[in-house]
């Protein structure tokens, strides 16, 4: 009887594989399933890794946002302090200007009285000086009319004073009583005060 060997020469028989205690032949279909499972696992691991990286990035962004908010709060405090400083600076500057105006306004009458006192001749004295916003009224007494005339002439030499006018002159038996009225120019007090300050003493 003739026997025919169906196994190709040089090929080894496929050994059965054991899976779950059972033997399955390792064919092309099983290999494809294993490859698909491997690809699926790789994809899953890739998504998990991407999710972990994304989560870490989100956490880092949150930390950066918190730090940025802290910086903004600190800057806001600084901005508030600067605004308070500017407000105080404006208020202080206003107070300085008010004080300067009051001081200069006080210098105006002082300058007028100084000019009047410098124009006083001998044998003449003043009883009253009234100062309004535009006019000066002087009441005084003198032993001679020449002293009154000299006084009027001296007042007329002052640049700020307009022409003095003799309103009243009376003789009471011992002295002359007089009243002189004149206007003064509306010169800026600051400029007048600086001009007075620059005049050398003596």
C-alpha cells in the first residue's frame, strides 16, 4: 500500500496556542485580532497620556492666573496709592495758592500804607485811612496848607495812585483838617509785591 506525505517538506506544523486554558490554533484571523487589540491599547494610552498632559497644562494655567491676579491686586493697590497721592498733591497745591493769594492780598494794603507814609511831610499827620476796592480816603491834620499841598504832590508821584483830590479843608483855630481821596490802579498784586521786594532798602 502506498502512503502519501501531505505535509510539505521543510515546513513545520503550526503548534496550537493555549488561551484561557484552551488551545486555539494561531491563524491569520487571530493575529489580526491581536493587532487590533494592540492598536486599540496604544490609542487608549495615547488619549490617556494626552489627557494627563492637558490636565497638567490646565493646572499650570490656573496657577498662572492666580499669580497674575495677585500681581493685578498689588498693582491696583499701587494705583490707588498714586491716585490718593495725586489728590493730596492737588489739594495741597490749592492750599498753597490760597495762602499765596491771601499773603499777596495782605501785601496790597500794606504797600498802599507804606507809600502813603513815605509821602508824609513834616507838620502833618493822619487820623484815618479808608481803603476800598478801588479808592483810598485819607483824613488828617496839618499845621500849614503847604504841608497838605506837599503831601498831595508826593502821593501823585506814586505810580499806582491816580490823581489825589483834596475834598475838605477846614481851620479850627489851631490846625487844618483835610480829606484827600484818590483811586489806585488795578495792578496785579503779585507783580506789585515782587516789585516792592526788589527795591533795595535804604
